[in-house]
C-alpha cells in the first residue's frame, strides 16, 4: 500500500517479527516534482478538518525496511503515519495496540517508540482527548533515550505533539531540528509551515512552502497548500489545491479529511449549502470525523434547520469534546434565546479547557475570547497579552484586540485588530470574525466610515459567520446608516 508514492514505511511490529528477519537495502526513490499547473501556487498549512492543527502525524521512515506493511488496519495506519496522510480512529487503535505489545519485548526499538508516540498524537487530535498527549510524550521521549542523536522520527513526532498542544515555538524547534538533519524529508517542512503560521512569520511560511513544493506534491502536501493559499487571499488557488487533494485521496480517511476541508472553505465563503454537501461527504467516508459533524451543525444552523444543527453539535461534542464546539453550541443556544442551555455549554467549555490544560494543551485563544465576552475582560487581556508575547500569531492579535475592546481600551484594541485584518500585517488573512471585531472597535471610537466598511466586509465574506454575532453586525451596520454626502463642517 503506497498512499502517496513515498518511501516504504516499517511493518506493523508484531511479536512474530521480533525474531530474525532478512533486511534489504531500501531502493533510492526520486522525489516527485510538483504538477505543472500547481507550480505557480504555494502549498497548505492547516486546520481545521484535515490539518489543522494541523496535527497529522508526520514520520517518514528511513533505513532498511524489514518487510512491506500488511494491508490490514495496522498496515494502513503505519503507512498513513509514515506519509503524513490521515488515518481512521479504528486503524490507529489497532496500531497502538500492536506496537505497545511489540515494544514490551523490544524496548530498544527507537523507531517503533516514535511511531507509537506519533499515533497517540493523532488519536488525541481526532478524539479531542488530551489524555493521549502525555502518552505520546512518554513514547517519543523514550525513542530519544534509545537513540539520542539523529532521531528524526522522534523529532517529527515531537513537532506534531507541540502543534497539537498549540505550542508553536516548540514545534518550530523540533521541526527545524528534523529539517537540519534531513533536508529532503518533506513532512518536516509541512510541520514547520504550521509552526511559522502560529508565530505570525509570514515570510518564513512562504519560503518553507516553496521548499515543500520542490520536494513533494501529493495529496497531503496539496492540503497544506490550500490553507496557505486561503490565508493569503488566494481563494481560487486554495479550492483548486484541496479539490486535487481530494481527487487524489486513496483511503477513506484521506477522502474524509480533505472533503471536510473543502466544507470549511465553502463555509468561509458564506456558502452553507455547498459546505453541507462536503461535510456530509466527509461523514460518509469516515463517520468518526467529528470536525465534519460540527461543521455540518454550523451549516444547518445557517440554513435555519435548527433542531438538526443542535443534534449535530451535541453529538460532535460528546464524541470529540473540543472547547470550540462547546462555545459554538452555547452561542447557538444564546442566539435562540435559550440562555439556560447556553450556560450549560459555557460551563462545559470551562471544564474542557481545564482538561486540556491537564494534557498540556494551550487553549488560551478560545478561553480568552470566551472570558472577554462572558467573564472578566481584564483577565482575558492579561492572558492574551502573555500569549502574544510568546507566540504572536494573527489569531492571537485578533483575540487580544477584542479583549482590549471589551475592557474599554479601544485605541490599543484597534492596533491589534489592524494587525489581524490589514493585508500586509496579516499576510492576507480574510476572516469575517476578524473584520467584525475591527468594525465594532472602530464604531466605539466613532470612526464611522471605517466601521461601516469592516462590518460590511464581515457580512460580505460570510453573512452566517456566527448565529450570535452576524445579526449584531447587521444591526450595527444599520445603525450607522448610509455615509453622509454633506461635507464636514468648517472649523
């Protein structure tokens, strides 16, 4: 099985393989060149549904292989782990079970410790259960203890773990270490792109993307490209790249992940019907893709199918307890005037944030935005300021600007809102939520022309961007009225 026509991955380690096996040198393989019609575009980072977080497991195996991987679930998961491709939860569970049993008898196998740790990272990402991350950390650190130098499999796994925990400085350190040791390993560049994005280093994103393109142009790389294109305002290129990735998907997990990403792009364009079709396609391919189920709830709510939307959100949150899902569901309830149910979801959000912190996951963004709107805005400012000092990404700039606004510090708030929305400062990011935040800040400063422009932009980008905030944007825009044609008074 060869998901992306890359190098051979190690076999699923079963106890019967612990004995002597013939080892054959791995044949040299030529790196694929980018397809000509995509060579003019850049490549995707991640989130959301497929990468985002983009925390797919990126471990590309080197050295002699024992035997080709089997065609069963362990083999599928091992191949996915080895090529940066999506995997299903059932296959990952089979892999972690077999590798755990194998390593009891072979604790000196650094490579198998690395794949076990990386598989735990992906399980944590797909289930939203941060309890997997300490297991991943232990396995990856054990791999490094066994092989302290040149252990690029463990470096890639630790970069993926840091991305899952939203620790972008650590992710960049591990990914750079992997790249220095093996500049030809494309999967390390994919993780590095996301780390640069999280740190707001747009020039580094562009340069790293070019290197990735020169090394690989398979579906996972195209999926990375789509996010970068989208964030740079190149929407047609983004949609072409993710469509090509979906067409090239050779497993149900990959098809689901890429279809989910197509749904997110359609949603961001304000096209809920189209988004719904993509999310449903993702769920048909892999019913465990809870990001697609949450996206389905988002689209259904925009289409006025509220009861179905609530069911989809509740199911997604039960199966994958992400704080973002609790926040979205709470806001949907609040938009319907069901404040008691909204408070239940907000309490759930607080609980999920605490559980995530116990697993080492950084939930400062979602917690800060929630605290700014529903709790102590000054506290939100302190937390988000510290986050900005550590990793100054665009999402942090937007959240900090909004918290400052809610705390009554509008002049300072506008500086950060501008960072999140100005084309040059943001690298081209176009977000309805960011535009809405800036418009409201400008309205508070009596900058009516700018406020009118950004509120209108938010609704133009996606008139359904939030069941709670989109109606507020419409109301604020209506209150501003049409721009006056009269010249300003003299003096």
